[in-house]
């Protein structure tokens, strides 16, 4: 909830997914090789994201650490989040498989409800929305933080150009340029992530076959693999000047 957005009278379009994210960090005995994995279950996606603590040596065994972003049905998530450490680790291993070896919990467990949300407007009088105040999306594609960075970079571009022209930085025509730019880009990403959730968070046989065919096709065609990778990194589309060359 953005208090500033509410005080500006900007409403939001919102839809709950009926899923809850269960987030934690785990240790594991085998290295992750800096490779992220995402597994799709009817109850929601399950992501394993490589990480390590600042200052840790890549050669140290303590480097074998990953973040877990586990989306499950909201009715079931509280049960999993309240398991003891051993049972919780067993549930993670049951979904992830054994490629990481033994798994141990390495952090508290956090949960939060998942929804798609989009502000009706990106700007108001001498006000702009960016990041979570403007949009919220499912973590299935890991793009929430990237989109916030793109908002900030686009705003810097727009304000830098206005300053160079001697314009009032808070003028409606200046802020509306930012609003039009980011509303289009954010809308595309929200539609993409929402489509992925709808496609994968179910167990309908025709959709299972369709997504299997689509993924195998992308895997066989190098240009498509590259395009999807660049989308995942947030380095496609009408990039702000600060992000070009990524």
C-alpha cells in the first residue's frame, strides 16, 4: 500500500492470484554453479536462485547457498511455512530434487500474498509513481526489481532532458512524458508475467502439452533463447539512456 499514491487520489487495478510466496535462504552441500532454476507445479512456480553472502569466497563451502521463492496455493502456504526446519527442508528437497545434495534452512521464512497490481495513473500534480507504488507483479519472471530500476532510469532521462531545456522539472508535460513511457513498458511486462502464471499454474492436459511444445521449441532455436534471456534480464524494449549498452 502506497500512502502517497492514496493521498494523491490514484487508484489501482488489482487481482489476487490465490497464491502465497514462501521465501527463504537455504544451504546445500553441492554448488549451484551460479545457475538459477525455476520449476512449474500446478500449485505455482518454485524458483531456486543462486546467492552468497558478501565477502564470502566462491571457493568456500559456505558459498553453497540459494534463495528459494516458492509460490503455492494460499490455503496450503501457512502449513508449509509453519513446519519445523527439518520437515521444511524435506519439502524443498521433494520439489527441487537431489541435485543440490542435502538442504538446510539458513534464514527465517517469510510469506506474502501474490497479486498483479497496476496504478490507474503514473503521475499526478508534481508527483510520479515508480516501483511497487506503480505496479506489482508475480515473481514468476523475477522482473519486479528490474522494472523499478527501469522506472528510476526513465525518470532520470526525462528530468535530465527537461533540465537541459530549462523547463520546470515538475511541469505536467514533463511528468506525462515519463508516465506515457513507463505505462506502456510496465503494461507489457505485467501482461507477460500474468500470462506465464495463467499458463503454468494449472494441470489442464492441453495446456501441459502446449507449454511443453513451446519450451522445447525455444530451447532448440538459439535466437529465441537469446531473446527470452534478454527479456529475463530486462534489457529489451525502449531502454532509458542509463541502461543502454547492458
